[in-house]
C-alpha cells in the first residue's frame, strides 16, 4: 500500500474521531416570548407549596437554586437587537430579578439565618408595594380585613392562619445559621406576633366564631413555643450578621 493511500486513510480516521460541530441554540427574538418567560419565572420564583405551606427546607432551596441556572440561560438566549428601549429595559428587569434570587441563595439565606423571616402576621400596611424586611410567601395581612368579619372573610382568615403552626415547626428545622444579631432581633419580631395574635381575639365578633378562636389560640401557643426554642438556641449563636463589603456593594 502506497504512502499516499495510508495518509488518506489516516486523515479519514481523524475526521471520524473528531467531535461533531456544536448545535447552535435557537435564539428567542420576540418581546412576547420575554413576557411569557416573565410569567412562568414568577411562578418558579415562589417556593414549593405543601398543603398550603411554603417549603423552605434545605433540599427544596437547593433544588430551586440549581434550577435557577436554567432560567438564567433562557434569558441569556434572547436576542434583543432592534428592540425598543422600553422592551430592552424589561429584559434587564428580569435579569435583575434572577440575580436577586441567586443573591438570596448564595448570600442572604434568610430562611436559614433570620428568625424574623418566619413572622407571618402583619398588622399594618407597608409604605412600599411589598413588605419591608424578610418575608415568606404566605404572610397574613390583617390590615386587609374588616371586623366583624363576613363569613367569606372569616373562612379566608382561618385558612391563612393555618400556616403559622407548620411554618413555626419548619423554622426549627431550617434555622441553622449562626448570625447572632439577626437571631436576637428575630426573637423580638416573633414575640410581637404573639401580641398581634392576641389582639385578634379582641376584635368585634371574633368571640362568636369558634373556628377562628381555636386557630388563633393554636397559633399563639405555637409562636410562644418558637420563641422559647429561639431563646434557647441564641446562646450558641456567635457569628456575624453582615454580608460583607463585597456583597453589600
């Protein structure tokens, strides 16, 4: 066999062993696709709900953070060339939200570090669109209710308050952080919840609603138990609560 034929066969062998050309990912190009991504993203952003209670367990939070990478890739797959400035701004808003959730997981981890995160009952309307400070996804805004309660409102409030007991129990498992100042301040916020719950029993018409009275009393006992647990654990907390200069910037 001649050297030429051997060389040709060698070249073909190299071609056969080479990696296939990478498949180019199809770009998303329309603003309507961005709007749809935003809607589905907002649903993903919420924690998994188990029997009406948001799941902030270590496993659930790890899964959400891992899946976040896929959402960031979907966003990066957009080609906004030629879009109006206002539509490009919307892309950056979604970009910021995704970065924000990543920051929550990597740095803040409020479900793990801050007892105040598990405060459920809010008495007053905030002066910002959402709530100030750390909040979970099943808070109860009592300021939205008018007493005495209509039947529909009573049933809704009872349903919303049911989250307190299981979420308080979840807090005892999830709060594994070592942020001393956050821990101490958080105890104050949880104590406040007990007083706020007690005030519900004093509202007009509540004493005539046994289902509501029962769920409030259960929530009070559960909240007091959480405070006792937090105070016991506080002695072991020695770490800083700040996120550091780099993360703060």
